């Protein structure tokens, strides 16, 4: 009669048949390959979606934290985002702090709505004040040489790395944009800086004096701006200036609405939906789906193997070993299915060139270790929870009753 080898870390081993924990687990998983495969796929698809969704949330959170550190305040027409503000608004804002103790610089901008000729690629193109743009956007890190070219080259442009890669642009190249708003100008620019890791990735900045002269040459007015950015010295000064600016222009033809950069950008995000909220909701749905899948799979497996588990107990397997066997099978299935969805998704986000992931207006999701760790953790937890009840039933299983039911 075969002897039983007992080990705390392994199931009892029948030396004659080499029954080990790994062997039993593999046999159970391959007993019904179709069901095992479908269960793994049912884990993989939600997990892939979870990694994408959480990666997007991480990107947006990081961008918000980065924007918050820049201490920029957006001032626009209160009635409409595309409404104009007189050029004198910038001067009046600067007069609120003539010693520059609370604000560093003020930069007015005007929408251009540029589109790359012979394409449908419309860029977020803004004409900026030449003198204060490098200060307000100090995070763009223009070198002294790039700053000098920005000041000296009338057609100078600073471009996001996403659009530069998409169109193969490089520093020193001449490019053209055609405006999508009247009077539909077609202007030529000289790229003096490509912003590394820009967010959003399709930004295109150029000099406002160049646009103003071009509009006036075409018979249109070049005065006015759509947006004014105020670079502040501290978060407290930003909040104070936000109230003072709106109070200064209250009940005037140029009434303003001031927002910090995150609030301003969130307005664009909300226009296409609450992306972070949708991503979080999607993550919760994913957890619910895989919990149902895992629970159903393990209950079916337990019912099919009632007699087998009874035989194990009859051969001398302690109840805790049977409990561990069922729980380990649930955990292994959950882990394999999770990896099947996590690894390809994470690899794709890490290896696919960034320009292939760029959206029209916002930074794309990218590889996030936090998303991968979170997905693996959820897979492990769900696998354990799904296996607890079947394992508990196996622990309480009475050998005689199980064998009698099968017979």
C-alpha cells in the first residue's frame, strides 16, 4: 500500500503516483481546458481595461499636480470662452501688483485654430505675448539660445512634442498652419522649441505680434485677446488675485472669469465627459465582473470534484490540506487570468511609440506601475475571496456523505 509523505508546506505525497500540489493543481486546471480558457479570458479582458483606465487616471492626476505647482491663473471673458478681452486688461492686471511681489508676469493669448494644410489635424494653437511667454511658461524650459530665437524670430513657434513627432517636425523647420476661424489666414512659422512631454501634446504657441500684423495686413483687427495667463508667486497670492481681478472688471463690458489652471483645463475635459469619474466607475465594474466570474468558476469546479475531494480525505489528506488545495486553485486561476490581461496591456503602453497614442487634445494613458500593481492586487484578492466559500465547503465535507451522494 502506498505510503504517505507528510510535509507542512506540501500536500501529502503518494510516492507511487507522485501526487504533489503542483500536479493536482495543473490537472484540475487542464481537466476542462475550454472552461479554464474562457475563465482566464474573462479575467484578462476586464484586467486590461482596468490597467488602461487606471493609467489614464494616473496621467491626469500627475498632470493636475504638475499644473498646480506652476501657479498659473487663467483669466477669460465671463460670457464666453471664445469672447474677446481688450488689450488693456493685461495692463490693468499688472497694475494690481506693480512691484511684482504677488505676480511674476502676465501673458495675453489669442486663439488661432490652426490646422495643418492637407490634413484634418487641428492644433490647439495660441498667439502669445512675446515678452512674457517664457516667464509664464517657465516649465517649458527655454534655453538662453531658444529664448533669444523666440525674441528675434518674428515667426517663432514653440511646439508640443506630440504634434512634432506626428508630423516629423524638428527645431529649425519651417511649417505652415491654416486658421479655421475668419479670416482664415495661412501663416508660416519657424520652430524654435519642441516641448518635451508636453501636456496636452498638440499645443502650438507663436508670437501674438506676428498674428496681429498679419490680421491687420488682411484688413481685420488684430486687437484683443481670448485668454490671459497670470503667473503668481504663491498659492495664497493666486487665490487673492483671482478674486481681485474678477472684482476689478465686475459690471464692466470686459467682465472676467478667473480660474486656476486645473479648473480651466477641467472645463475642456468635462466637455467630452467626466473622464476620471468614468475611469473609476469602469474600474469598479471590472472588479465586480471578475468577482462573479471567479466565484462561478470555483463553485462549478467544486461541485464537479466533490467525489475527488472525498477520496483525498479518505486517503488521509487533512482537512486543511484540502482547504488549501481548493483555495490555491482559485488563486492560481485568478492570477493567470489577470496576467493574461495585464502583461500585454502594460507592455503595449510601455513599448508603443508615444505618438501612436496621442489623442486630439489630451495626454494619452501610458505605462503606470501603480496600475499594474493595483490590477495584480485586485486579481489576487478576488481569487482568494472567490475560493474561500468552496474551500470552506471542502473543509466541512464529510467523506461518507460525499461518497454516498456520488454513488
